[in-house]
C-alpha cells in the first residue's frame, strides 16, 4: 500500500507546465460585435443589478460575452452568465463578477462510492477566475484533489497555457482537524494561475474512507475554487458540506482584449465613451473608469460628484470650513473669524477679532468720509455753476446785452466812458453788504441802496428781487 500512496502524493504535487493549445473545443470563443445600448433595457434581475456593458438581450449587452439570462422560474428571479449554470450574485463596474458555482464531491458508504459530482467551469473570453480572491480548497479526511485547465498569458502575443495543481487532506477523525486553517489535516488549499478561464476538478479517495474513524454516513470529500473572503474552514464542514450545493466565486472581467494603447486606435469599438472616463489596462485586456471627481457608468456617462454632500473618507475640508463644489472637484474655505487654508481652520483669538473689527470700522469710516468729501465738493461746484447761470440769465433779462453793446461802441470813440459795469462783489462792498441802513427807496423791481465807490463817488444801486 505504501508505494501506491507515495506515487499518488507525487502525482498531486504542484505541476505547472506550458503546452501548445490544440483542443479548440476548450478555447474560449470571442465575439467582437459592439452594439449601442437602446434606451429601454431591464436593469435588474430579481435582486441583482445588471449594469451595462452587461445586458439580458443582445441589444442591451455590449458584447455576447456579457449576456445574462434571467431565470424567472426562481422566486425571486435569478441571473445566470449566458446559458451556463453559473449563478450571478453581483456585477461590479470595477471589473468583478461575483457568482455561485457547484462544488465537487466524492462520497462513500462502507467503502463503496455513493455520490460523485464533477462540475467544471468554462468561461467566455474577457472573463477569468480571480487568482488573488480565490483559492482551490479540498475538504476531507481521505482526500486528494487535482485542479487543471487553461489560463491566458498576455504579452506581445496572447498564449493559452495548461496548468495542473492540487493538494491532499488526511485525518483519522473530525477531532483531528483544526478550525480556521487548511494545513492538510481535514482541509488543504493551493493557488490557481492568473488568467484562468477553464477549471476541471478531479476528486478521489486513497482508500475509500476505510481507514478513517468518520461517523458521517456517507463520508465525503469536497473540492472547489472559492472566494477566500467568504470561506473560513471549520471542522464541522467535514459533515455539513453535504447540504451545500454552491459556494461563492469571484470572476474578473475586461471590456476588451486589447490594451488601452491599441484599443484607442479603433474609435468605433473603443468602450470608454464618456468624456469624463479613462482607460486602464487589466490583466486580461482593458476596462474603463470614471475620472476622479466623477461617478456613474464609464461605458455610458460619468457625472460630477457633489463632494460637499457625498462626503467620502478622503473628504479634506475642515469641520468648520465652507465647502464649495466645482466641476470634478471642490474647494474648502474658512468662515469669518477663522484662519487657515480650508483643510485646517483655526478660530482667531479675541484680540485679533477686535483688531479686525477696528480695521473694518476704520475702513468703513474712511470710505464714508471720502464719499462725504466728494459729495460736498460736487454739490458746491454744482451750486456755483447754478449761480453763474442765474447771474448770466438776470444780466441778459435786465438789459445787460444792450449795455454791453453800447460799451463796445464807446470803446472805439474818443469820448470818455460814461458807463461802467461793476461786479456783484464791488456792489456788495459799496453798499456795506446791502445794509438796510443804506436803503433809500423801493422800486417796482427791487430795493435801491445808497452806495460809495472807491473814489467816494455816491451812487444809487438797485438790488433786483
């Protein structure tokens, strides 16, 4: 028995080798037809959202690889990837597809096989098994498991390579197994290659559970590729997995097989249609994402995020700051009585606040005083212009023009000037400011005053009303 045991152990030791791919039936097929999304497409199946580029009809999916079948025989309805048995639980625009898939089992009763299942996974192009989120795990006390298939290696040329790996799990009874660890006692695990698109599991027993003290009826081994975040081994699984049909699995998807540099050359097929989206390379092609400050579906439209309302963990405004949203970003401003750059706002001390108040009061008073000065000067100038116009008007209405013409004629004659024009200031001085003691009479158009000129000549001066 020992030689066979060693031979089996050697068989399941990790092997990974490259072969020329000759089985076309195992190769994922590629469909490159790009179809514009119509206005009306179902956005969910049951409780699962179906975002574009995925869709439930050929018109609503960007490519055939993204077709989803909504099975309405379940309550609620359940989505499946294409026509496969891979049940979808969530679709993320960040490039992950979470699904449920059947587990492999190998069961015995009294050394006789009673139940053996071998589900397999064959993914279409653009979809691969996430090698960091998932692990290959086998559970059992008389178990060896092998996983094999094909993975895609991206380089200057795309290569399809074959892989084989596995692990073994042994124990005499359930009590020997340790919770929370897959050390090879009751549970073992190994990794899978990056870019895996095809998974086939071979599960078997060393001695049909005849050499164990298992109380389960039947005694079973299990193997599966599973999302590590949703599987934490417990020795109770050695019996309870009999009632489990499916476990969670994480798939990666890309929107195109080319890298961004090449994909951008074909504007018709290029999937990053939104003006606010950008392209980034993925392990199996390229994907699209919204630029920083934008959110939405990068394959349709990315909208500006109002960071002032949707305060994400990287929100940088201080608690007391005022947030102002801008296109694709936002700014932070400290309120009055605070100083800082918006990401840090410190309350000003009372002395500084008082100084600021005095400054504001002083500045306001200065502006007010300047306004008064300007207004006063303007008003005085206006009154002077008004008075000048009135004097000119009175001069013209009371024979001033006739007098001016006569003076002009006499300037050219040899006779002495008998008429002289006095200014208002001269007349006011001659009458001692139109003193009432100088009044000598009242005419029809004004008051007559007695006046003294510079040469002591006595004159009568009428001040018009």
